[in-house]
């Protein structure tokens, strides 16, 4: 017999009632004072098969305000080794509106846009602002056109390297919303239907 379905109250924070798997990225932006800001986001995804990327952010965050002004941002995909650094990027700001934890985060510069990446991240994107879609209550979708992409050598898929081995050696970091994370090392070939094409 099928399990009973519980219908949840839309007026309550129902996303907290069960887990969903999400990526975990760090968005880099340039501040008014010329320094660089980093902030983690899990509501993030590629937009299609070519060079577009988007994530959800509230206009109250400095990340949003910086992107409106600078019209560019970076995206770092941390590996499991950068979990704590990723969390530090979400530390609160002090009385002078400074996120002091950022001083502890090692970074390296982007090549095309004015920005930085989180050191150690396995996949790095340099984006120029494509479009901001406001209006999801207090949230907005920020989209970028990817101008450059960099992958660390050990994370690069190669013809003579088994994909399963690649992921065993370089586990992926997933955010299990709300409030948990996973290291994904074990993986399986997807059972595509014979003749499937996208
Ligand atoms: C694991 C994790 C995931 C997060 N995901 C998002 C997200 O998807 N969208 C968002 O707007 N904020 C998200 N946040 C919160 C902000 O990134 C965080 O509050 C950040 O410090 C805002 O900084 P800013 O004002 O410098 O932009 C997340 C925080 C954590 C710890």
C-alpha cells in the first residue's frame, strides 16, 4: 500500500519539513571599498547547456547590492575540504558592517572579471551579470553569463579515467537543506533509456 501523503501548510516554512539535495557554492563580489566579499549559496544552478548560471539571493544581502553595482560575480564550487571556509563566508557582519571572517579565507584572483575565488574550490566561474529577476517575495534570481571557467586538474573528467574513480578520489560537497551536508563519493551510471537523447 502506498504511504500516506501529508499535505503541508503553505503559510508555514514547509521547506524545513523535509530534506532536499542542493549544491553549495560561494559567490564572490567586489565591495564599494574595493575589497572582495564571499558568501555561500545553495539555491544555485546552471541555466541550460551553455554559459549561464543563476542563484537566489535577497536584495538585503551585500552580494546582491555588489552585483547590481559591479555587474559581475565569481562562483567557486568548494570541495569537501573547504566546508568550514564556506561556512565562515556566512559569518555575520560586525557593528562596522564588516564580515571579519573573510580575512581568514584564502582566495586567488579571477582572470577576466574583477573578483576572487575561494582557494581550493574545484570549479570556478567568472560571470558578468545577465539579468536579475526580482519578485519572489523577498528573494530574487541573479543570473550571469559565464565568461571563463577553470577546473582543477584532478577534478577534470578524462577519457581514460573512470568517472566512478574520479568521484571516489574527489568527493563532491552537497548541501542537504536544511542544515546538513554530504560528501558524495559513491556514484553509479545513470540508467538512461535505450535511444535516449536530450
Ligand atoms: C549553507 C548556507 C547556504 C546559504 N544559501 C543561501 C542562498 O541560497 N541564498 C541566499 O540568499 N543566502 C544563502 N545563505 C546566506 C548568505 O549567504 C549569508 O547570510 C551571507 O553571509 C550574506 O552575505 P552578504 O550580505 O555578504 O551577501 C546561505 C548560508 C549558508 C550558511
